[in-house]
């Protein structure tokens, strides 16, 4: 992966990680309930779950490319359409509302990590998303494994940092996101749709 492509990928991943999802909401909740240090377990569990999903998506993408390199173009176009559809869904989503449960007894690190892992892998749409998103940055003329490794490491690192920052600032960020209401969802949805249109046509 050339550095220009990686830079675009980094910007896209950062935008995606800032978009509300099950793991970011879980990091907010645990950050408010247990503090940012204990929530590190939650964030690490989520990172492992995303690594598993990215690996599964990459196996499918790699098998498809071995069958026919021409399918990469079709995969990018279909993936772009899927990203546009996701953007429309997020645009129409209701405003974020996160009601914290009554603080219960402290959970151990493994329990928090397990929750983060399950939040990541229990969403079947995540595999479809990675299958649509990752091919946009693949160069079919270069070895796939190094590209996959760079993309997985980049995504995992950015997601970890964003979730940890959410946990650290949980008590101040949560009300801000709730006040932003549908405007925040529409901003994120618009970014999804733009990526879905622009990325497949960029090569």
C-alpha cells in the first residue's frame, strides 16, 4: 500500500471510528460507570473482535480476487453502493440517547473484555461493512497480505484510541452527542455516502 492510499485510508478510518456504534456506546457507558482505566479491558476486547471480523472479511476478499481480478472492480462498486445505503440509514437514524444503568458492582477485567468482544462480533453487518470498505483501498497489482496487515493494524489502532478517548471523556462527551441530536447522525451519514460514491471511482 503506497503512503498516499494509506493516508486516505487513515482519514476514512478515523471518520468511521468517530461514528456512533455498539462499541463506542459501550466504551462511553463503561467509561462513565467504571472509569477509563477499567474500560481499557472493554476497548481491548473490542479491538480483538474487530481483528477477527477484519480477518474473516479479508479471507473472503482474497478468495474472490484469486478467482478473478476483474471482480475487484465489481466488488468496489457494490461496496460503494452499500456504503451509500449505510449513509442513508444513519442520516435517518434517531438522535443518540444513552441512559446509564444504575451502577452495579465492579466487574472484573475479563468480564469487561468479554463484553467488548461480543459487542464487536455479534453484529453480522460488520462483516458486510468490512467487505464493502476494505476493497476500496486494495491494489490488485500488489501482494495482498501486506496490504491486509497494514489495514488491520491501522484500523485496530485508530479504533482503540477513539474508544479509549470516549471512555476518558465519557461524562462530558455523552451530553454533547445527545445535544447534537440528528445533526451529528446526518454529518456521519453524509460522510458514509460521500465515501461510497467517491472511493470506487477514485481509480
